[in-house]
């Protein structure tokens, strides 16, 4: 008995050593867990020039920092916005130079380290903060960003406590998540790309962190390389973000796509939901050159293989095709036109994101709640989509959603009143 135990024990030694080695490599790769701090006095002083501050402001806009780091109606950059995740609610922090509650007393080294590694003087940060993307930012861009943030009015705002479940509530537990799911970004691609494409890639992958919403996620919120810009339901927001690639964006010419990013509108569609916020908070500030670089890059991303979506209703005969067509005629045709090609009051539905998506969430939410595109220089008086939640019942909304998705999205769509009720209850941000 004891001898057999001894043999088994020895057999386990190499396995244990291998597990320790793998664990050690993963631990080192994700960067440890110690809080990171370099006192401001101990570092090279950052003497900001007005040019640097101006560039920092542009970078902050493209990084969508203020949108995430401001509550509705709050002082910009003072934090407190809530983000719902699968494991609880996280709040953003104060980025103004207030000494107690913000970035007052931070050194530029500490800022660079936090932006690239997701580890600050407060320890390991939650990945709602898109540090894996910001890791791609160049030193001079991060320094300009820091110079801009440091000259904002210092405003005290005590942090809003997070409401997280254990073990996510314990910051060091994030190390386990990072060991399994976090890969420090490495500037990749670039070979064979034009300077314009490379600039576009830098803006899309780094500052713009477009894959935060447009990437396909695995369990635990990780963004595997295979899901890069492959599209999917955005966790915590209940909207579907389409893939971004040559196939999805074929309806836009490169110039139209560049213009869409800045204005939020185009002959092929208008932004809504979280994308409206991205255009308003960030992309409307793009220079024409940067918008064109992003469009050129996005249209060069190879098409993704369509992924079947579990949110798609099972195939089956469509119950109420006639009532769907009739409801469309009565309630929608005026703005979206009989043939679905749109009017000056409403965008086309033919090939629109909401009708071609494997996930019906956008179509249903638009019909339920309506939307208003952001006001931009290129779209100064946007037309809005009225809400139908008071006018139509769930069965009618299902019928009209099925009608537009089958007619102009080339999809099978068999939503029932129950599916509408389920989407009705989804989280709004
Ligand atoms: C998608 C939303 C989002 C965006 C975009 C975003 N942040 Fe954050 N950021 C957060 C959240 C949430 C936290 C808090 C994370 C935590 O507590 O672990 C955070 C934390 C930080 C921290 C750490 C602060 C500390 O005291 O430890 C810094 C610095 C920071 N963000 C800077 C920026 C800058 C600069 C930008 C723009 C380039 C930016 N963030 C864009 C959500 C965001
Ligand atoms: C907060 C989530 C979010 C972020 C971040 C985001 N998007 Fe979107 N995006 C969406 C959603 C949702 C849609 C679908 C609704 C719509 O069409 O407006 C969308 C739609 C789009 C479309 C329209 C696609 C089509 O077929 O018409 C383009 C283009 C686009 N996004 C580009 C970008 C780029 C470039 C970035 C990065 C700078 C980005 N998005 C960042 C959520 C996001
Ligand atoms: C008063 C004009 C108007 C009416 C009536 C109207 N819409 Fe819209 N619709 C719009 C506008 C404007 C938008 C773009 C809104 C935005 O981008 O914020 C839109 C957007 C949409 C979208 C999103 C398209 C995309 O690009 O993904 C869908 C789906 C939609 N409408 C369906 C309907 C249906 C179904 C009806 C009838 C039940 C209807 N609309 C009635 C004006 C209208």
C-alpha cells in the first residue's frame, strides 16, 4: 500500500513542477500584482507646451476618456460613471489633478505604466478600463495626454464604491483573471501596410479601442485574438455591435465611411445606441485625415466567418407575415419608404445593421424605444426615430421586426411576443 503510494507520489513530481512553471510564466507575463507608484519628485519633470496640451486634448477625445470618466451631468473627467459587468458594478475614477481623489501627484511614469499595464498605485485595475488597447499608445502620445489631464481644473470627487461580488471584489483576484485571459497587446501587423493604414490601425486598435464593443467575447469577458472585430452582443449594454471588416462595410465607399465616423450619418445608415455616444464623445472630433486613415484600415480588415448567434430564434414558419407588412405600411413606411430604401426622414433598412444582424436586439430596441442620432457638424439637425412601446404591443413589435428582418436583412426571423418581452427587460446603461 505504502509502496504504491510512493510510486504515485514520484510520478506526480514532474506534473507539479510543470504546473508551477506554467503558472509562473503566466504570472510573470501578466505583470505581477503589486501596486505601482513612482513619486512625482523622483521622475523627470514634464514641462508641457501648449502644443502638447492641445494634442493631449485630441488624444483624450479619441480615447473616449471623458465619456467613461464622467457621470451624466457631472464635472467632466471627475469619474463615477457606473459600468455593469457579469460580476457587479464598477465605477470610473477621477482623472483631474486633485491631490486626494484624482491624479494629483502622479508622475508621468506612473501614468504610462497604468495606461499600458492596468496596474496603478491602487493595484490591479478592472478590465472595463481598456488598458490592453491603450498599451499600444506611443510614449509621446501618452505624455501629451498626461499633460492635458494635469492642466484640467483640479476637482475633488470622492470615489463611488464599487458593488462587486466576491472574489471579483478583491483586487488581487484579478491576477487570476489576467493569468488566464489577458495578453499584453503587442503592436502587430504593419508589415506591407501603407503609413495611412498603419495610422488607421493605431487609432482603431489603440486609442479608439473599437474591439471593446466590436470584438466577439468568450466567457469571463475575454477578447480572444480570433474574435478581433468579429462583432457580438456587448456585455452589460444589451446592444449588438456588428463586425468591422471589408464585408460588413462594403455598402460604404471609403470616403463615405470616413464621413460616417465624423458625422454619425451616411446614405447607408445613422449611428444609434452606444455608437451614437462614441461619435458624440469622440469620433466627431477626428481630423479628416485620421477619419480617412481609419476608414482605409477598416475596409482592409479581412471578412470574418459569420458566427451563429444563440440569440437568434429557432427556424420555423413565420406566424404573422401579413400583419408585419401591414404594420410596416401603417407605422414605418412614411420614414423608411415602401421599398425600405429610406427617405430624408429615416435611413434605409435594406442591409441595415439592425436587420442583417444575427442578433435581433438592435431592431427590437429601436422599435421599442426609438433613438436620436447625435448632433454633429455634418448632421446639425438629426431626424429621430419615434418610440413605439406605447403604440404597439409585443406581438405587433415581433411581427414588424420579423417583417423588416426577413424582407431586407435576408434573414430568417421568427421572434415571438415573449422574445420582445425578454429584450424589454435588458439592461439600459
Ligand atoms: C470604457 C470606459 C473607459 C474608458 C474609455 C477609459 N476609462 Fe479610464 N477607467 C475606467 C474605469 C471603470 C476605471 C476604474 C478601474 C478600476 O477601478 O479598477 C478606470 C481607471 C483609469 C485609471 C486608473 C486610475 C486610478 O486611480 O487607479 C486611469 C489613469 C484612467 N482610467 C485613465 C483613462 C484615460 C486617460 C482614458 C482615455 C484615453 C480612459 N481612462 C478611458 C473606464 C474607462
Ligand atoms: C460602446 C460600444 C462601441 C464602441 C466603443 C464602438 N462601437 Fe461602433 N457600433 C456600436 C454599435 C452598438 C453599433 C450598431 C449601431 C449602429 O449602427 O450605430 C456600431 C456600429 C458601427 C458601425 C456601422 C457598421 C455598419 O455596418 O453600418 C461602424 C462603421 C462602427 N461602429 C465603427 C466603430 C469604430 C471605428 C469604433 C472605434 C473608434 C467603434 N465603432 C467603437 C458600438 C460601439
Ligand atoms: C418619423 C420617422 C420614423 C418612423 C415613423 C420610423 N422610423 Fe425607424 N428610424 C428613423 C430614424 C431617423 C432612424 C435613425 C435613428 C438613429 O440613428 O438614432 C431610424 C432607425 C431605424 C432602425 C435602425 C436601422 C439600422 O441602421 O440599424 C430600424 C430597425 C427602424 N428604424 C425600424 C423602424 C420600424 C420597424 C418602424 C415602424 C414601426 C420605424 N422604424 C418607424 C425614423 C423613423
